[in-house]
C-alpha cells in the first residue's frame, strides 16, 4: 500500500495504490460510468433499484464528496492502473441512519470477477484502522446479495446480527476482523 496524498482539485482525499488499482477521490470522468452503474438494474438491485435520472446521480456523486468533507472519510473511486478505467468504488461511509461506520463496495459490471473489490477493500480497511482509528468495521448486506456476501466472507467478515427496517428490509450486519497492528485481516 502506497499513500500518495491529495490529488483531485486539492480535496483532502488520500490516494492509495495497490498492485492493480488506484484508490482516489472522484473526478469528472467518473460521472458517466457512475450513471451507467446506477441505471443497471442488476447492479442496483440491493441499493434501492436503478436510478436513470442524471440529476439524481449527480446529487449522489456530490454527496459522496461531501461525505469526505464532513466525516473525513468516504468512498474511493477505483481506477484500473493498466487501462485508466473507472471500475468501481470502495470505502467507509457513515450516513445519519447508520449504526456505525461501514465499509462498502461497488464494482462496475464489466469488471466483476477480477478480485478488484477484495484487493481494494483490504487496503481501504487497513487505511481506515491505521489512519482514522476505524477498526472492526461493519458491512450491511442484503441476505440475497450472494456476490457481496462472498466478498465480505473473503475479507474474513462474519455475520454478527440482523438489522431490521434498514431502508425497508432486513439486512445482515457483517463484522470485519481487526486489522490493528498491521495485519491485513486475511
């Protein structure tokens, strides 16, 4: 893991590199792939359903930047080093209705199955513990979301409890292992 420092319009968002990815703040070229992700019914099935209105996606895009400003952490954009393409997002969020900070992830359709989410989540989780003191994070996952559950389990997270009435449904709360002391949690 190599932290490179702020980049996008001098936003205080750390830039982290892995073997294949750059985790960075949002940039203008990320908006179009984010619109495609949000309009994809399969990708958005467990995130409230597809959003096809560009203005609504734009407000969410700006909300993500605001989360970094308000909380000091948020969702990184994943950029594939080899191609420069935006391939997804990974990071830590803590919205008003959350119990505690959550590590979450989204991979764009054309990039699934390459291990990018696991690679990025491992370094994001370590960074959160070492830099922000956020260790043993949670992930809210719909019980039917087998792809996301598989990622959580690859990361060593286990189901801690259920949370009913989370945006109209019951979700599983996965607890991630501690990464304090330099362990990456594997």
